[in-house]
C-alpha cells in the first residue's frame, strides 16, 4: 500500500510539472525520487549492528520432544529499527520497532527428531527502510547458533537382576550403606562378639575402651557388576536405524538403572580407537551418559571386542550385555533378544532382561 501511495505521489508531481510548468514541482519531484534511495542506504547501514544469540547454555531434549528455544535479538546500532523479519531454523519471527540498545526475545519451536548434537542457526534477516516501503535483506549481522543435544528415548522395558549379580564383589570407591562385605579397607559396622567370629576381625581399640569384645564388619564396595557394550558391528545405520540402536541402548540402560543396579556403558571410537566408558549408578549419571552418547555420531563407533575391553580395564564384572546395531541384545551365552523396526516399542514392553 505504501508503495502504491508513493508511486501515485510521484506520478501526480510529474503530471503537474508537465501540464502546468510548475517550477517548484521540479524540486519536489527530485526530493521524491532521491528520498527512497536515501532510505534504502540508511536501512543497509543500520542492521550491521544486529546481534542474534540463544539465551542460556545448550539445550537438552529427548527424542520426540518439542522445545521452545529463546533467542535474543539485540540492536547495537545508533538508530531504531522499525521492522525485522528473521528466519531461525525453519521458523520466521517478526520484530517491530526495536529501539537502539534494546533486546527482544523470540521463541523458536524445535522438534527433536534425530538423536545427536544439532545446531539451530539464523538463516535470513530482512529489514525495511524508515518508511516501511522497501524490504532489504541483511547480509552482515552477528549470530550465534543454539546447540541442541537430542538424547535417545528410553522405551518401557523390564530387567530382573539375579542375586549373583547383586552380591558380586567389584572394585569401587564407594561402599554400600545397607550391607557389609569383605573389603578390609573400610569398616561398615561393629557388633559384639558372637561364637564363630574370626579373631582377625576384633576391633581392638573399641574392645579395650569398653572392656567388651567387639568385632568389625567390613564394607561392601560398590563398583559395577554389569557392563553394557554398545557394538554397532558392521551394520550401516541410517538416521532411523541409528535412532533405534540408541533407543535400544537407552531402554536397556534405563531398565537396569531402575533396578538400582550399577553398570558401565561402553563404546569404542573408530578414529581414536579409544574406549568411552561411563559409570551409571542413578538417574543423574544415567542422563550424563545419554548426553555423552548424544554427542557421538553412531557412524564414528567401531566394533567392540570384549576381550580387548577386559585387557584395557582390568576390573571384574559378572555380566556383559552386548547391544548391537542389528537391534539385538546378547546377555552372556544366552540366546540373543531380537527386535524389529516395525514393532520395536511393543517388543521392548514385553521383554524382560535377565541378568
């Protein structure tokens, strides 16, 4: 509409000059023709001072979740900007009358589809001149992308932890608070002497102080009796296949964690040939592991040799659970559990992981 009014005014001025020989109209026509050029030049110069950046640190989302990402748009220039249209990711946002030195926050919707580390970037910025007639693309602006870590979704799955696994003696820097063990470096509790107690367990200092015979109960070290081996194998996984492989790992890991069973989650990097290992002992460390897993591209994982792992980390464990890229879970010498893409969630819901 503004362009139509402007063109009508120019045409009217030109017509009056031609028909009535209007001397003052020549100057008015020159002003009308030069003004839009000046407005465009001003608009080109102003947006170079725009900063667009995400608010806060990187965001974490579970696969399938929709995030609202806050982006701040700051006018660092010397003039107010009457109009801004910004494309961030796939979404357009409009900001009107952004005064100098002021910041406006926009919310961008992001659908977490694929597991991994992603960036949401500023794709395009458009502004107008002061009159609002001409829209001009801004080529120079400062922009920082938002970093998104999409962690795999854990589907419902059950695990049964055997007594042999729960009572398996491991190595660790922490000790159980609910039961004793055989680690002589740490005392769990003391009790009065009972027939059959070993002399080596006498608490001499306490016994001498109380003049009664007290025995030491040693601590039970908390390590990890279970190891989850993430082995992509030779499978060439695409986007959906990679997601399902990570979903399988997350589901199995969550099921074991829910049973208060500690475990190590392990995979091997192809380029560095280094093992990546995370101790999962509660919900917080479980999500720390998923966050690290989301930062690793499945294509960068190598085949995992259990014997080589044992050589690298000379620590005892009771059960190894191999999670493979062909959507199978192998627990020791047991027959593998096989899952299919079409019925993946239903099969997991009906599965009991016996350790």
